[in-house]
């Protein structure tokens, strides 16, 4: 059975929210957090409010995480 467009959107939001949540947890584990976690949480909230697309939010949070990993 094919999903309706809004069901696909909901699924994309859930997947993106899960990915962002996992990246935030990894940032907590790395420690020495400054603005990365609050900014990631703001991006998650903006995504959930429909202000930015899920792919953009995931990409931005991934960049925060990559910078932290490069630093450590």
C-alpha cells in the first residue's frame, strides 16, 4: 500500500528526529560542549515546526558533530 504524502512527511520527520537525537547523544558523550547541543536542539525544534526541511536539519547537526569529532 502506498503512503500518502503527509504520511511520508511524518515518517521523514521521525527518521530525522531520531538521527538528530542520536547525534546529540554522541555530542554529550564527547563532552566539552559549548553551543553545539543547544543549537542542535533549536534546529530540531525548527524542523518539527516546519521551518526547515528534515534533510537540512540533519546535515547541519551532522556538521556540528563532525567538528567535535575532529577536535577530539
